[in-house]
């Protein structure tokens, strides 16, 4: 019996959530920096850089997974 939530679909949604969280963090970063907290903004940007790097790997993995039979 096929799964109600195929692995590829679940992983794709997790990836989409990651992108949404990244966008939300960027909005917060801009707000924090606009209120004079550049050091906090820099810390968040460091975390966002890691999220962005990982997103590339996740997307490539999803592409490979979707090609499997």
C-alpha cells in the first residue's frame, strides 16, 4: 500500500519550510539592524549563510531522490 506521505514529498515540504524560516529570519535581521543592533544582525547573518549553504545540498538531494524509480 502506498504511503500517504511519500518521503520525497515530506522532504520537499521540509525544504520549503526551511526557505520560509530563512526569509522570516532575514526580515527580523533587517528590523534588528535598523534599530541599531548590527552585532546581532551579523550573528543572524552568519546563521543564515549556513542555512543557505545547506539549502543547496538539500535541493540537490531532493532532485536526485525524485529521479529514483
